[in-house]
C-alpha cells in the first residue's frame, strides 16, 4: 500500500470499518458509520486508536484511513476528494485499473 494525502472519485462510499469510526456530515451532525454509506461534500471521517475506515472510490479502488486519522470530503471539479487532515491514509492500487493519487510531493497516474 502507498501512503497518500488525497484521493479523488466521483462517488465515495464506506467500504468497511474496524473499531471506532466517527462520521460527521456537512452540518457537523453525527452519522452512523455503515458499509455502503454514501459520503458527501463536507463530511469528515475520523478513526480511533486501533481502528480503520475503508473508503471506496467509484466502486473500484479502496483507500484505508488508518488509526487515529481524519479525512475531509471536499468538492473537486465534478467529483469529490478525500483530504487527509491527520494520521495516515493508504491506497492499494490494482494494476488493471486506472487510478490517480497525489502525495505531498508528487502526483502519479497508474494504468494497467
């Protein structure tokens, strides 16, 4: 897995959770972390110690927000972007899929 700072997708959903995962909507209201929960602009996802959140990008790639992390869902062109605010986020890329990830010091496109 590669450590990343941002991840883009037209549709973002919770793919899985382990341990304590908190989600707040754009109005800072708590939302129950559940598999297939559709994420919208303004949402924030946070993980507790020993916990993780798995987020699906367009139903293809999955990123992992590791323990004690926080990401924000922001508008990015016609899609959405996950921006890491604290902790570590990882992307596991499949060679057969087209993906785009951006780190703090480089951007890369992967095409299988």
